[in-house]
C-alpha cells in the first residue's frame, strides 16, 4: 500500500512530528511505501520526494502589506500546496492520504486533490484546530470555549491571533473550514489520540461516524527504565503559559528541601525566572533546552515527573515517555492527562492551576519512595501493553483497508 503522509514540518519539532515519523517508519517496516509532503526547511530529514515540497512559510518577521494578504489567503487555501500535491499524486498514485499538522502553511487544500480523485483521507488530530480557531481552547491564561456553536467571531474579538489582522484571519479561516464544513467534507476519518478530544469533537458537532479514538503509540523497548532516583522533581517540555509551570513554581514554596529541575525553553522563560527569584526559590534550576542523551539522563535521575498543564492536553508524549522510563507522574486533572495517569496507580492527579493541591500531591509522593517505584513500574507496564507499535499498526491498516473498501463500493 502507498500512503501519502502530509505534515507541514519534516523535522522533529513537536509531538505531531514525533508521531508522524514513528508511524511512517512503522508502516515502512511492514513493507508499505510512505510518501511525505511538507515544507522545505534546512532541518528537514532527507527525502526523495522533497522536490514536491513547498517553500517554508512563517508568519513572523516584517512583511509588506501584499505579502501579508497572500499569507492570510494561503491559510485558507494554498494554491501552491494543491498544485504540488496534484503533481505528487500523479507520479506516485497513493492509495490513502493521511494528514497530520497541515493547517495554516499547507492549508486543507491538498485534501481537495484526494477528494477529487476518490482517495480516502485520514486526519490525525494533534490539537483542536477543527473546532477552535487558535487550536488550544486557551486564551489569556485560562480555558476559553467562546467559539462553541461555531461563533468564530470571538477569535477576532478576543484577539486569539497575532494582533487584530491575525485574529481576523483565524476567524475567517475557521468560518470557511468549519462552519461551511469545507475541511470536514474532505476527511473520511478523524483520529483523536484521547477520549477527551473525541468527546469534545462530538460535542462541537463533528460527524460522529467520522471521529475515532485511538491513542498514539510509543515503543517502550526504546526506553531503558530506571527505578532508582537522585531525589529531584523534574518538568521537561515547553515553557509556555498553557503548560502550568508558574503553578509548579508556586507549589515549590512548600517544598524548600526538594530540588526542582526545569528542562526546556519557551516564551515564558524570562517571566518564570523572574517569578522564581521573586518567590525566593533557591531549590529551582532552569536547565534550558535538553535533548538526546542529556534529556534522557535528567529524566532517569528524577524521583517524579510533573505535568502541570492548564489547557486541555490531548495525549502528551511527556507523560508516556516518563512512564516508559519507569517514573511516576504527577499530572493535572485536565484534558487527556487523566486517561494516561491513573490516580494512585501510575501516579497522582491534582487540580489544574491549584499550587496548594500540587504541593500536597508532591509531598505525598515523595514521602513514600517505595510507592513511587511501584507506580513507576505500573506506568512502564501500561506503556508496554497499551501503547505498543504492533497493535497500532493493525488498527491503522484495518482503517485504511476499510476506507478503501468503502470507496470501491
């Protein structure tokens, strides 16, 4: 089988790319052909199909008014992406199109090519873009669902984009792709990596027969668990408002004897460092960006991993990776996190945004090192059993084949 895999980034940038590459490799290991389509970037993985990729589009930096208009129009419909996908489809003749993170830079226009040629389209939803203009249900440091009922004007009135112009583009884009059902009509199956997302999509009116829940996979054999610890708390991930790191810092006032390490970068780092100083936290260390062996070492030494998010997380890889390393997880009770962190089994849950509750759960966890190891082992066992690649492959193949059968009639 030939699968045309669409994602706007062709290098490891975040969770959607992680899954994009993992799924591609899994399919190829079973003898299928995966044909990528993406944007050019100097960090891209090599590909024989890169000649069909479109130039990189970024919405930062100075642009002339004409370029701003063209960029805005391209978020709704990218003629170049459509033309290049048409050429790629003519040459490769794929059986299935599987889309991931395509909005804005690629737009949904490549899906129109598949629709016109009768090729089944699968979309793995890595965020809430199909129902929320800014894709997070998060605005001004709080959960926001003002656009419920397809009232996308709120994306403009609440300034969910970059300034008034960017917010207007988000509102128009969502109106075209959602209220007029233009995007959803092109998709045959929408995979949601959390039950929470599945239910939220149904609540917001996506066709129930198209929405399918399936967790993303993680190959536990690639992670060497470590149940002994060096006694510190760890957060690893992006330093952004929706990630709840400020709440984590405030909780540390009650645990002055315990070290907290923060591994990651992001727009909130300066303000978080300032707040840490204001709170007089001598037990907090900002490590900056870590990857590869350096990140693995710091995870393996941790007593517990904290995931303090304050937005409706979908299926954060940080939770699965922590569990694969044999670490107990203290997670916020929000979005898809409670589906992964079983309270009292593989970790503990706390009320999102509540620094006092988080501090209490951290104290509880650290007071019983043997129970921490027990929870770490249970988490590791669950990743091995429920998130293994081979069952995921069988699910994906059955879905592809069922959609092909339906198209053939």
